[in-house]
């Protein structure tokens, strides 16, 4: 696809769909999802109405962190297929007017990448400076930073002890098999830019950019206050959103993205709102960013599964409002409910009360926020979390660490397992449930064992049973997409201003989208009980004394109770209505 010919901000009109390829569809009966599996299911995605696919990493990798540890940026991991398979997928997607973006992982590589292997083999080679090697002190690593996956963020290099007995270490903010690249080295940056441009020339429409706000580290490499029983400290104060990162990101955008009119959506957790202009402003580094401010409200202590808690509606509303108003002030966002690093949204936001009605409520609330919406595979059919009975059943490296960390903090094995079941990244990585058969239709042969255990709910939740059911969650998503892309209020729902609706009811989240002479209200009752809302209270948000409900665009109930003055919402009722 020649994206250079598209409108400058074509990406505002897209509807994104994230695919975790290992778990989407297995076309060759080896128990692992693959590129040809995605190609085979393009008609399903076309039916849903999505216009863009983000594919998690398919590059060559030892798969220590499921592909986010890349050993060759220019090749495809054999379990996913070949370069030709990817090219065929891009071509077949284009025939269906679907664009493809890839995952760009450039904070770190695999420890099996040729650059790192050479850096270990020959300390005098130029590749030693491609990564961050430091001497320890007094028998300890260079700092007390904890890696995001547990343990020290520094791994010892065998056989390089100096005359004072100090060991050599390399930095890995993630797994020890994911050494961080040294972005201070111009040669590293040039190599990465060359690779980015290579893939853009292949016809992809852009990238989701992984962990990009970790590429700059504080050069003092100082210790931090210990914050856990393991004796380590959360590293982000000196490794995330560091001053001066703008220089690297500006150069990256100039040398790659801006040459191609491509779309970029950056993963930038905890980025301060006052810095958004540089990132997503008129001449920003990226087209849009994922804002994670509301995605971890189910943890009292960020990054620690053992601090799981219920999400308060008022807090969710406040975070969404703040995020939307900030992104609107500076640029464009990418609203999302789920991704491959989070548990399923139904369980996270609704717990045991989750059902088909409130699944539609969550969908409506998030889908019509201002920005390019992203749907994660299985979200559109209401896939849910699993419940494992043993830590050995987990694949995710972070989940295994969080289990051990909870034990270290004094929790029992039963409690630790409860926390991991609630928060594990494996929850969203289970095979897509295509039908109700033994392996949920994930492989053509239902006797093939999938690479990871299924959720086990395919008898109740599967795509086949929903596609032709006009009341299904799938049908709800399909209707929402069609409304946004093709409906009478399309411009309003895509480009419209986001206006908060301040009500005195903490069970309700409501907002208005306004464009020229159109106004659309999105109102959602998060309570299982009826809630009354005076229309005059909603009217105040747009400077009016009263409003009337006009075209009903979305309703997860059959009826609306409204006498012209008071709107009565049923439990978990969600409305999108022109006013």
C-alpha cells in the first residue's frame, strides 16, 4: 500500500484491531497461531468492519518474551511463517481495504541477536557499545534497580572480573534475555533507522512502538530507595521519560516515520501530560499514543499484582476525562480497553457481575471516545479471564515473577495464585475462541494441543455463535464500527470535540461529541440498579437549559424510559443518542 498518497492524517479515520499472532489462528496444526492464519481470517475481520491490524512481533526470536526479544529484525520467526507469508498477508489485507502495522521493538534486542553475541565474544568490538555494560561495585551490580520482570536489572558477564574483584554487567530493564540498546551511540540509532525504513518500504502502514519512552537512561546510574522484600527498587525514576529523550525521538521521527506519511502509535506509560505536545502535537514524534492512566486502576500499587483492587467508577471517569481533554488539547489518542499486557476488561472492570449487557456498555463507553479506537482480539466476542489452579500452568514470564514476589511479601501460595489469576498477561493471550469445539477452532485439527492452555469458556463464548446473532456482542461491535465509519454522525464521532458531562451521580460516565451542528451523547450506567438523570443537568455541559433525545444510535436495551425531562437508565444501560 502506498501510504504516501493518503491524506496526511488518514489514521484518524481508522479502526484498529490488535492481533497476538501466537493465539489468533493456527493454519498448519502445530498449536501455534501464524501469519497464514491471520490471512485466512481476514474475511472475518472485514465482516467486523475494522480497517487496520496491529500485529504483535513476528520477527525472528527465541520467544523468551513471546517475540519482544528480537534476534533478527529482518527475518520472520519460523513458527509464524516466512517473509513471503507476511507479504501475502499485506497484499490480501489491501484487497479488503485493511492496512497492516507491525510492532517496533527498539529499546532492546534478544541476547541472541548477532550484535549482542559479538559484544560478549569480543569486549573490544564496536558492538560492546551497542549495549549498556557497567562494572559492579563492592560485589554488587552497578545499581539496585529491579527489572520489570523481577530480580536485578543487571546480568553478570562471566569471566570479566577486574583486578579489584568487580564484575561486569549488562543492563536489561525487562528479561535478562532482553539487553537494552545504547541509544547514546549514534551508530546504534542509524542501524535502527535503516531497519525501520526497510519495513516501511515493504508496504506496511506504520508501527505500534514498544516501550519507546525507556530508551533514555539517567547517566548517573544511581541507586534508588528499596521498595520491596527482594531488596531492589522500581527503576522507572531513572529509566522512563528521561529529560533529553526528545532529541532521540525527534531524530527517529525525522529519519523514518515522517518520510513515509505512516501511522505510529506509541506505548508511553506514565508520560507527563505537559509533554504531550512534543509527542502528539502538530509536529509530534508520533501520530498518537496509548494512554495507560486508566488501565492500571485495578492495582493500588502500580506494577505489583498483589495490590489488586476493584476499579471505582468515579476514578475511572475522572481518568478518562483527564486523558481525553489532554489528548484533545495537544493532538490525537488511541482509546483501548484491552491489549496483550492486560487481563480481560470484563473481569477487570465488572468482576463477577460481567455479562453480555455490561460488555456492550464497556464497548460503547470506550469506542466513541475521541481518537483511533483499538479492539484487542476476542474483545469483540466478550472473551474473559481464565482460572488456573497451579503456577506451572502459566507461560508469562511476568506472571511467574509476580507469584514469587507475592510470596516474598508474605502472602500464601493460594493468595499469590489468586493475584496472578486476576492480573496475568496470559489472560489475554489464550487462543481465540472461533467455535465451541474441543480446541475452540484454534487449529484446523481439534485434537491439536495449543501452545497455551485455553480459557475454557468456548462453549458459551465463541465467534461462530455470535456472527449471525443480531443481539450478540460481536453484532454490537459491528454496529458501532459501522456507525463511526459510515453513519450520518460519522464526522461527529470521528472528529467531534470531546465534552465532559458532569453529573452528581458517581455511577454514571457520560460525555458528548460535538461537530458543527451535530451533538451526540454517550451515557453509561455502571450500576446494576436504575439511575435517574435530569436532562437539564446534561444540557448544562453544552451551555443549554434543556435538550431533547433524538436519534437513538446505540442502546444495549430494547427501550428507553424518558419523559422529556428525566432519563431513567436501567442497570448497566448504555446509550449513544443524538441530542
